[in-house]
C-alpha cells in the first residue's frame, strides 16, 4: 500500500495534472518513442495523429490520482485497458520505461512546480497502480492460453471467404492455418489483428469485434472501410483488408478479448448501435437466438440509410421467427426508395422520445456501440431518462476511457 503522505500529495496534485493533461500526453509519447521506437509497432498511429491516445493518457493519469485510495472506482476502466493490453501483448517488463517516461513528461510540462517530492509520490503511485494491471493481465494471459483451442501471442488465420455486407462493410470469415481447434469467446468480444502491410515501416494493430455467435469452426469480423475525411486520414488497416485480402490470404490474430459481454441476469435487453457499431450486437443477438433465450430484446440501429445498413435482412429474419425481438431502425439520410418503401421507423437521429418508447427501458440491461459522438449522445440521453448507470454497458475502441469526459 502507498504511504499516507504520498497519497495526500497525489490527490492534491491530480487536478494540476488534469489541467495540463493534453500536453503531458503529447510530451509523454514524444519521449517514449524517442526511447523505444519499437513501440510504434504497438500503438495505433492513426489515433496518435488524431490526438486520441494523448487525451486518453491524460485522463488516465488524472483519474488514477483522484481514485488512488480506492481503485475499485475504476474497475471497469482498468478491466477494459487490461483486456486491450493482453490482446496487443503488453508485458510486465514494459511498465518501468512507461513510468519513467511519464514522470519525465510531468517534469517537462510542469517545470519547477513538479518538485522532487511530487515526482517521488507519483512514482510510488504508478508502481502501485501498475501492480494491479500486471496482476490482472497475467490472469488474462493464462486464461487465453490455457483454454481449449487457446494460444499465446499471435496465431495465423486464413481468409476462408468474404461477404460484402454494404458498399463500405465486408465480413471476413477466418479459419486457423494450422487446422487445430480455436478458442471460443463471449458474445461481444473482439479479435486483435497484427497487420504487416507492404510499404509500412511498422506493424499496425487493430481490434475488430467478432460479428457472429460463438462457434468452434471460424471467427467472423466485419470491417468498415475508413476513407479519408475531415475527421482524419483513411484507415490503413481497414483499406488493406478491403483491397488486399482475398480468399486464402493469411493474417495474424491474438486470442479473443474484451469486457463488453452479455451479463448473466434476467433483465430485458436493449441493443443500440450506430453504423459499424452493430458488429458486437450481432454477435450477442445471434447467440441469444441460437440459445432460444426468452428475454425481451429491443434492437435499435441507426444508419445513414438502407445502403449503409449492414445485417438488416438477417436481423429482420430473426425478428420474424422470435416473438420477443422488437426492431427499430433510424435513418439520418434516407434514400427516396427508403421513404417510398417505409423500411425504417424514424428519420433523423436517435432521441429521448424514441428510446423512451421502449417498454421497460429503465429495467433493461442496455448495450450500445458506435462512434464516440454517437455513444456520448446515447449515454447522455440514458442519463437524462434516469436509466441506472449499472445497467448501461458500452464498447469503445478509441482510447478514450470514459464517455462523459
């Protein structure tokens, strides 16, 4: 445990670090890559360019300091980060250089205000927190390797087939190159790819939700091609997969990971997805259907229009066979054909009125996924509707730790 004086200093200075969090994040990654350029192979360079990784680090430092006396307040954040660390292969021996670099960044940004006493206290705090991460990550590594069909590190899979879901989304069916059994997974979890792309200096690591119910034969990921836009550059890995991955091409993946999974309770279920955020929901929904789950399920999806709406016919077919599945589709830019066929329920964006129309919303277990702005809007709407926080679950692949920050 930390000594009382160190705790006092950390809690007192956490707001100062929050005030300078973005600059600390920028400085940290500059120093880290100068010391260990091989880490470019692990960190998402697109997120670096967008400033998301830096913002996430700043938040994590402040939050850890604020809750240093009771890390259980950060359990959901810690678990989410540990799953991602296990998936990309972060090892205990990498923690010291990160801690050393973080203190350097704090000193460089705060200058004389970062006294030796303050830096020593934060160094102790970092060691204390890193022990919690390393302990949980070891458990996750052991579980991934020791389960039936499990493995450590990365394993080769070949593309057995591809299916074009929309103009922008393609599903890739993956089977193990060694022909051996594969690990099962919990609906909602993801695979992590290590892509060695011709012409790229470093490998690129990405997480993709598994978009089908658990089985022992294949994994399916459904990937949206990210084109360049005002929000950022084109997706290096998504474009590589769409343009280069044909049948029998080989890719490397780590074992399934993730904490965004169905909870074991009897509450009604509400799925809310936007765009490509539908992928973990399809995994969960397919699993419920295959197991003839009797809970009431509401499936709400937002897309620009039917041309951008993946898995629409599949979900409608499930609903036709399950009395307890209700569908709601929301299109922000419906086509003329959508309007004439009336194949959606609401034009515009998801709002409080639509969500409030769902029976037993406040009693339901709610799962949502989509872009960061979409999820922030959903989260705030659910809060406004007074849905209990413990019933709200979400998946986020951008490195922003919490939606309300």
